[in-house]
C-alpha cells in the first residue's frame, strides 16, 4: 500500500489477507446500517414489496437515510421523503423515491415512518429558522401520524432529540420500533464482523 494514499476496500482485499468491512465514510451510505432498519420493518410488516415507507427530517445530512433508500427500494418499497426544502433538495431524481413538499403527503397511508435526527454538528440547523419552527412543521406526534396506516410503526436511528423530531410519548409508544432497531443493529453488525474472527 502506498504511503499517504487511502485504499478502497476492494483494493485492500486483493493486496493481502485483510478482510475489510465498509462501515461508510463521509456522506456515503454505511452498508451495515442498510441491514437492521429494513429487517426491523420486515419483522413488523412482513414483505416490504409495495409498502409505502416515509422518511422524515434531515435527509440531506443523513447517511442512514441513504442506506435505507438503497435497501428499501431494492426490496420493492415505495420511499417517500419529506423535510425542509434545504434538506430534501436533490433527491427528486433518486430512483424509486418520491419527495413530498408537505409532511402530510409523505405520511398519508404510510405503512411505516422513520424520523431522522437533526444533525446540528453538521450545520444542519441552517436548513430551518429554528428548532421550534422545525418541530411545529415537521415534528412527529400521534396526531400527525393519524393519516398513516392504522398502527403504522415508527422508527428512528437514534439518538433521538425527543420533543424536536419526535415526541417522547411517541418514541416510547407501542408503535415505536426504536428499541427493536437497536437490538437488530447489534445482531446484524455481529453477523458482519463474525467472519473476521475466523
């Protein structure tokens, strides 16, 4: 390997016995995140083929959103995105993805909904006038979810900003799969890493 030049996983794999795992980097989608979230939805919904999945919030700064879009569309789901215009700009041309200007359109008849954390450390706060205004327009609560399918599960990759992108009551409700995402995430990552130990 040449000094000072980062190598791709494929390049490393052919140079020796290393077994690289792509955990993601920069704005790219981290492949390990593409496994637990769809699995969690499948456990709740069965097949994802033909299901409407809404992803709401800070899409532009979210690697989780990109991982989910890749996997969900490959599994036949219809993915709807919604959030402040600055955070959904550019996703209109993503295959199999619909961008909704209004939160209500993304949530209408959705089979599952995922809220995303506002990533202030990545200067996401510039996309909205204030967190209070974000919550008033885009925050998830039980009333807003009334237009989704009855009992549609709610996900969040964590950590949650309760009271901002999702209410504490909703995050702790029976329809919340946030705990299941964590459990599935541990199991999936163990499965990815297990071959490295042999």
